[in-house]
C-alpha cells in the first residue's frame, strides 16, 4: 500500500494534515461561537480568522497533493473509484463547500471592517444569520470531506 502519510491510509502527509485540520475545524468554530456568546468579541474574531486561514492552508495542501503529490495515484486504486456513491458524495461536498467557503470569507471581511461600528449593532442580525449558516455549512463540508477521504484513501 502507498502509505506516506501518518494516518495509515493511502493518502500522503499533505492530505493527512488537511484531514486532521478539517476534523478539528468545526469544533474550533463551535468554540469561536461560544466566545461570541460570552461577549468576548476580540477572541471570537481572532479564532474565526485563525480557523479561516487554517482552512485556506489546508485547501492549498490538498491541491498541492493532487497536482504534485500522490493523491491521484492513491485515489485511483480505491474500491470506490468510478462509483456513483463516490461521485454523488463528491457532488454534495462541492455544492456545500464552495458557497460556504465564499460566504465565510465575505462574512469575515465585512465583519472585520464593521467591528465596533455597526457590529455589535445594526449589522448584528445579518452577521448572526450568515454566521449560523456558515457554521452549518462548515459541519456539512467537513463531514462529507471526511467521508470522501475514507472512500478515496482508506477503502
Ligand atoms: C472576522 C471578524 C468577526 C467579527 C469582528 C465578529 C464579531 C461578532 C460580534 C460582535 C458578535 C456579537 C453580535 C451581537 O450579538 O450583537 C458576533 C456573533 C456571532 N458571530 Fe461573529 N465576528 C466575526 C466573524 C465571524 C464569522 C466569520 C462567523 C462565521 C461563522 C461568525 C459567526 C457568528 C455567530 C454565529 C454569532 C452569534 C453567536 C450567538 O448566537 O451567540 N462571526 N460576532
């Protein structure tokens, strides 16, 4: 088996690092929302931006493995390669992940700029609505992503 990562699957270390991050990210996001609920807004902002930057790094690692590493070789020997199950899960993952990521970036930039002006304030209701939607999107993205990892590199 083509194991160069540390999780004991066919994935390489770049993909494994990204997976560990995406397994932890929803819990970090939960903690960030808890900080907001406790009115520790600066800590909330720091953690939000930290998790978002971590997600960007993790996506770059995945992309690096796909383009320059062993991800594609390891993936083509999966028992699920070419199946409707894998294609369907991948489609659901993309449909959720892309808007979530874009929404998350936009919300972070707008919120950063409005902090102490209209946040908390008139921007709060929209911030909360899009924040909770992003939170839900992140959970779905990470769960489908972990499912894809198992089907592609472990089975
Ligand atoms: C990056 C800059 C950010 C700043 C400065 C910021 C600031 C704040 C503030 C001041 C509140 C309290 C609003 C109020 O109750 O009036 C809040 C709550 C909240 N924020 Fe952020 N936020 C940021 C990023 C984000 C992001 C990217 C998300 C996306 C997940 C998010 C999700 C939430 C949620 C869901 C709440 C409501 C929590 C609750 O219901 O108790 N925030 N944020």
